[in-house]
C-alpha cells in the first residue's frame, strides 16, 4: 500500500488530503500546499497516523486553527496533522476544567463562564485552539494561560503519553518549550476559581467590544505580528516610524492598529514577509528596537 492509502485507512478516506493549500487553514489566508493534510478524529487515530508517519520518515507539523502562523509560498513538506472531533471536549472537574487540545478558546472560555469559573475570560476572543494557546502561552488583557494552567498531557517524540506540571513547560511571555521538546499537546487541566457568572459574562462582553474597537478584525491576520519589546509597544513604535498603512502587494500594516500586519484580500505570503522585514528594519534603524515576530513563520520558500 502507498503512504496515502495507509493514511486514509488509518484516518478515514475524507480526512486525508494531498497538496492541500495551507491558505485554507491559516487565518492569514495565505501559504502554499502541504504534501499531506490529515485531520485525526481521536487519540487512537492520532497514535496510528503518527506511528505510520514516523515509520516512513515523514516530518510532521501540528496545526491548531493556524491563527499564529505564516506559511511560506512553497508550502510544507511532509504532513500537517490537525486535531478533530475527539480533541474538542471541555469537561468540568470541581474547580478545574479539562480541555482538549483541539477545543476552541472561545468554547473553553464560554464553558468556564457557564460553570461560573473565573480565570479564562481573557481567552474568549482569541481565535485559536487550546493546544496552540499552550504552545504560545496565549494571553490578553492582563491574563495568560500560565496563570491558570495546572498540567498538560503531551505525546513526546517517542510517541509516549506524558502528563507534565505546567512548571515543566518553561512558560513565559508568548513562549513555552513545547516546540523545542517536540511535544504534541493532547489536553490540559486549568485550575480556576469560583466566581459570579454574570460578572464573567460582562467581562467577556467588554473584552470583545475592546477587540472590535481596536483590532482590524475585518481583515485576515494572525493577530499581533510582533512580540511586545521590553519597555515598549510594537504598534506604537511602528506608528511612530510612519509605517501605518505601509503596503507590499496585498500585505499591509493595518491603518487601525499598527501592530497587526494584515492581508488586504489577495496577499501572498511573500507580501506579508516583505512587510514584516521592512517594518523590522525601519523600526530598528529609527528607534534601535529589534522587533521579534510573535507569528511563527513556517514552510518552504
Ligand atoms: C484576530 C486575532 C487576534 C489574536 N489575539 C490574540 C491575543 O489576544 N493573545 C494571544 O496570545 N494571541 C492572539 N492571537 C494569536 C493566536 O490566536 C494565538 O497564539 C493562539 O493561541 C494560536 O492557536 P492556534 O490553535 O491557532 O495555533 P496555530 O497557529 O495553529 O499554531 C501555533 C503554534 O503551535 C503549534 N501547535 C498548535 N497546536 C499544537 C498542539 N496541539 N501540540 C503541539 N503544537 C501545537 C503549531 O505547530 C505552531 O507552532 C490572535 C490571532 C488573531 C488572528
């Protein structure tokens, strides 16, 4: 049997695609094809698929909602694996929430609110999965996942399941050690506090309104393009350098929020990369501050 036939046998006929354009799977809506794109519906299917890819020496990239990646135009060699149905559960256990890596952060925040549990309202408007948020230590409005994450269950490079305390993940500002360790996040446990449901609801509404007011949500993007440099705000530095609206092809610095590089509609990844490189070079030259990308640039030229 060919690799494709074996993948389809393991994951299901419709769950495996070849030469799949990554622009369909990333919020930037750009990026070339992945050799294989596999959505796995359960832990069992995931283990089988990963064992098969390992046996065949095929590199694996795990993707959540693609809301913090920029895939280059050459696409991704090997297989992109994304977590489907069986990874989307959110379950209450006392004051804890057990969250599957494929669950949307909005779903997680709503479940916490419904259970009157405080601590993750900040995540309600972040358009990623729980798995991607653990990798990024996602945060907003003064909260971050690190504040509430108790433990995480991962699959290591030997395809062994390990449950690790959050303290083992080296969580920091938009950072964890998950990628360097080669872990795949399966699920995690959040330790929350009891609160008032209506107060949480009001807080989430307020955060959502603030996002709509400040962020260019009408355009495709990956959120804040750059990390916040020590002692500064990336958006303010970019604006100060006169780069608001700077455009290459269909890529531009948002005129609404200079910290966002956006796809105006027909951008190629190369346009976005050119905007990012120009911004970094001008900001460094004019202010002496080196802007580091928060967005993960992946794939081939
Ligand atoms: C409009 C907008 C607003 C945003 N606002 C915020 C914000 O306020 N705060 C914030 O922190 N971020 C924000 N983001 C960025 C992004 O949503 C977060 O970083 C989010 O946590 C990424 O999740 P994801 O599932 O999309 O991850 P992806 O982009 O799919 O992946 C991110 C990285 O994690 C890896 N990965 C994904 N899932 C797994 C897994 N299960 N196991 C191992 N590795 C995995 C990927 O390989 C990749 O390296 C915003 C993005 C957009 C588009």
